[in-house]
C-alpha cells in the first residue's frame, strides 16, 4: 500500500525548534518530488516547501524561508522538515505530500494524515 | 503570491451541478496550465481530483471536471451526491516556482 506517515509534531514554545519526519512506503520514494503543506486551525491549506527527487532543488514559501529546512534521505525513504524560530502562526497540521507528475508542477496525489504542531506564546 | 480566491461556500441539491471558481493572477493561474483541485474531508487526507487544469487521476469519478479561462480556473461537480459535501481547494504553480493554494470552498449538499 502506498503510504506516507508523518511524525514529530508536538507542543513547543515560541522561538523553539521541532523536526518533522515523513516515512514513505509502497512506492519508489527516490523517484518522486516531495512537499510539506500545512493547515492552521480553521484556515485553508498552505504550501510550505518542496524538494526534488535528488534533493538538489528546494523551494520555500516566503512565510518560512530562513527558518525551515526541508531535506530527504532516499536510502531511508524519509522526508524531513527542520523548523526553527517557531512562531504562534506556525501552529498547524503539517502534511507531507507526493508530487506524482515528475514535472515539479505541484500535483499532490498521496498525502499523509498529518502531524500537529502547536507553538505556545 | 497571495492565496487564490475561491467562494467561501457553494451549495446544491442532490443530482444538481455546481461550479467552484478559483481566481488568481497572470503570475500563477493565468500563465500556467498547472492547476489542481483537491477534496478535503476534515480529519482526513486531502484527495487529488484534477491536475493540469482538466485531467483526472485514475480512480476519480468523471463527475468532477476542470477548466480554465484567463486567470480563473473552475471545478464542476455534476450529479451532486451527499458524499461530495467537503472542503475543496484549488492550487497553482507560480512564476516563483512555488505553489499557492486557494482560500477553500465549503460545499454543502
């Protein structure tokens, strides 16, 4: 079964750090581009970051650039999001998602169930 | 890039058709045929319905269709069913090589 499972969420104080992980299974992880997407309480979806299949191309939303770092380990079938200098507005459910087209055009066909990050001020 | 603009809510009766609009700019929706649509039941993972403006992934019902004109993309749901009640989001590739989502539309059946 094709699956993405996020972990690493939790409660952290403003200014603190967290590292999210996303474990992939059921497909050849190293051939797909991956993304992080979040949803704040009562709000819509917000794209956060992208990494190419090789890890060489990386993009960020303006709201997290300079604070968050996306990475991947294809040998471990895993995607990561290192989140530093966290703010209250980073409170959200964080989803990892697969871009299935291979063209980096952001069509997300597989999503995890999400991990909750709460930043207390 | 600011969030794409969607109506907050759309409603319809079973069997009817509804259309959800998604308005962007010439730096995203208007300049690229890379618009996707997602169905999201709260508490579950979002589901891809449409990609590249009008293509359906395998397994998605043909009751869902997509189109685009200028800076506005649209999702049409025909033969509305109770299980279609959910939140719907559009997204687009942007000129900054990033992605932007729409504001979301709550569909009520």
